[in-house]
C-alpha cells in the first residue's frame, strides 16, 4: 500500500509444496515476464477506456446533431417551407443510389476477373489488353470508349459468354434493343444453363419484337431460375392479354404483385378485373394503386371508370378530376359519362360511353403482337419493368 507495487500470487506445483529445498531457477525470469505482461494489459485496458469515452462523446454529439436536424426539419415543415415526405424520399433515394454504385463497382471488378480468367495471357494478350482498357475506361466514367473497347475484345474472341452478357445488359439498359438482342442471344447460346438473368432480358426483348413463342419459353425459364421476378410475371401477363387468355394473365399479374407490391402491380390487376366486369375487385386494387401514388393519373382514370360502372357518379367525377389534375392530356366528357342514366345510345356499355373515353391499356393492345407487345402503351409500366429486370440481372454479375 505504501510503495504501490501490486501483490502477485505465484502458484507452486503440488509436488514441490513440502520440499523446502525446492527452487526453480526460472522463477525470477517468469515473474518478470508476468509482471511485464500484466503491465501491458493494464495499459491496454486504459487505452480501451479512453477509446470508449471518446466513442460515447461522439455518439452523444451525433445524437444532439440528429435531434437538432429533426427539430429544424419539423419547424421548416410546419412553416410550409419544407416538405418532410419529399425530403425523406430524396434521402432514401440518395442512400440507395450510393449503395447501388458501390455494389456496381465491386461487381464490375469481380466480373472483370471472371472474364479475364477465360483467356491465356500469352495467346490472348490483345484480347486481355482490350478488356483491361475497357473496364478501366468504365471505371473512369468514360462509358462510350469503354464499351467500344469491350466490343473489340468480343469481336476478336467471340467465345466468352460473360463478356457478351455484360455487353447485352449494357445495351438493354441504354435502350438499344437490336444490339442487346444480338449480344444476349450469343451469351444464351453459349451458356444455356445460365442463372436466369439472360433469359429474362432476352425474353422481354423477344416479346417486344413480336416473337411471342420464344418470349414465353425464355420468360418461363426465367421464372424458374429467378425468384419472385416482377418483370417476368408481368411480361407473361401481357403476352396472355394479347391472346385474350385473361385467366392466365390475371394469375401472372397477381404473382407480379406478390413479387413487388407497387402501384403499377395493383394497377394492372385492377385493369384485368375491370375488363372482366369484376368492378368491386377492380375498385379495391385501383384504390390501392392511387393511394400508394397520388400522381398516378392512369390509376385515377381507371378508378373513375370502375365508379361509373358501379353507378357511383360523384366518386367517378372526383377520380376523373384527380386524373386530369395530374395529367392534363386525360380528358373526360362528363356529359357523355353521365349518359348512363339515359341509356339511349348504342355505344353505352356497362355504364361507360366507349366512344367518349380514351382506351385502357389492355383495350389498346389486345390481339396485337407487334412491336412493344410488353413495354408498349404505358411508359411508366415500361420503366418499372426495365428497372426490375435490370436489378435482377445485376444481382447475378
């Protein structure tokens, strides 16, 4: 207690406990080593205590800053200067974009190594040089030159399905369907037992080109290999709509809804019910679509038609008004819609004057297997399908 030296307990082996002449020459050395080790452990514990205190201070500062930001956002929101909902959405989108870019960079590095592993360094030096150059340019955000370098590598050595798949996905994302179809077809032919991403993208392209038979085969293959694909089930639903097979179309649209419960999925399920005159079921799904997105003009328009069929003219007028407020191109002749009560004209069917209202998505595409059979007619749905398909495809890179 006076000198501050710590008391140390030394264990003596039981065999030497009663041997008065027992003496181990290493005792003093071991005691020194134990003392040094104990001293180092004490210093480490002190450093850990300091680190913990620093972390607690930083956590407290972050908590205070967060509370200050919440207070500031609340005050600005109450004063009408700031929209809290839009701010939260923008923050989530920014975080998602940052995470997506980070994942894309890492995936691209892994993919580059997998592509290069198919070539011999001595025999394929030119191809390897093109591939390295292409990916370096892509990392430097020089996309056009990078893709050209990778295309040169693919033309010199056309036996790498991974490279063809990468190029096909890039051109699919860029909206260049002809190039995307060519590269994805080569990748699929060289690697038919792929992960399902090539089947999905190639099936969408074939469907939009009018090749319904091959599109169905590829999309069914994608459904088996890709779990819960909104894009695959939606595309199959659109192809069955072309054949007016509403039972199969509805089944696939419901699976698309289960895979991704978004406004667009509720909208297409509601449209099928509306077409089949299941107006209450249509109303339920269309209300959900409009509730999830107040700017969904097409959903409000279809909702108005469902209300008209149910003789709910006041609700129909509100829905049509909401549709027009979002998209001024949607025009509804109220006088003709109200003509249901008179029922004097032959073009009034199920409470809707067909000649007075713009056609719904499925009404304008039924029986036509031409261009854009899957993504045509509704740019919003087309964008969601493309985004979901590319998300599924990128997860396998």
